[in-house]
């Protein structure tokens, strides 16, 4: 259930660098370098988020954004551009952009904004994840195991979405805290551990011996690669 990002960027070096780092963060990446290719890829509807350069060799990246919105697609779009004028930002947001980052930018800021947009967008209403026999509806924030049904809190839902997007990867506690809530203090790790313990009680068949949300000693947590999505 890795999130797929469409990166529309004509600078080949920047595109390759961003692709490498986004894949390292656990995302799938599709590249496009022109308005024409970006519009075609965006309208296929396979991306969970679009990172869009507005200055492309064959026109204005806003044409990709307009095509998406005129086609009724609400895919989150983060505009990535060297333009720093307030009027450019207003125009992009007015066309339906969800966020705006001006070059040069820091990777940490870009990734935090991407994660925030994906959390806000959430999964499709029909998306259900099956984990160790538990049926988890992330949109409804509900877990069902046999005849038992429980609700997930917003924090538990965000945490589960975040780890599912990095399924199979060990993620450090400090990184989870930074990416999800903007803090990276070791003093907050106990709070995170408490959220994990409560989440395990809802998604694990045996919370005392977790098979889905496992602890990686000396590092953090990992969602095991098993499970299915519908």
C-alpha cells in the first residue's frame, strides 16, 4: 500500500535526486518532464499525489493542474517551482493546488508537506487493509476482527497509515515523531510507545506477541510486509 507520487519536473538531475530520496522514504515514483506527459500521467488517476514544477519546457505546469481539476480529480497537488512571487502562489492555489514549495527547498520540509497532504487526503473510501485477520477500514477508522469491532483514534489512524506506506521498513521513533507531529524529542518517544501499544490491542490477534506492528530493537517500529488491501 505504498503511496504513488507523480513527479513532474524537467530538470533531469533534480528529478533523479528527488526520485531516489522519495523511493528511500517508501514511496513509488512516476516521472514526467513535460506538460504533455504530466497531463497524460495525471489523468490516468494512478497517483496518490502530484509534485508539480510550474516551469516546464512545453508550457505552464498549471495546465496539468487545470486538466486534473477540470476532469473532476481531487488528487492532491504540491506545486514545486522557482517562482517566489506572491501572485504566482495565489494563481496556483486558485487553480486548485493544495500546497506550494519554492526552490531552493529542504528535503525535510518537502517530505513533511507530502506526508501531510497524503494524510489529509486519506485512502479511498473503499480501501480496506487486512492485517493478521483484522479488517481495517482506514477511511472509517474502524477495525473488525470476527464479531468484535473497535474505532481507531485519529492519532492511531495517522500512525497506521504512515507505517503502512513504509511497509517492511524499520522506522526510527524520532523520525515518526518528526514526520507525523513535527517533534523529534526523545522525551516524546514514551508517548509514541503508548500509542503503539493501544493500536496493537486493536489490530493484533495477540498484542503481547505482535505479528503486524513489530518492534525493531534499537531502531523503532515496522509493519510486516504481509497482509492484503482491497
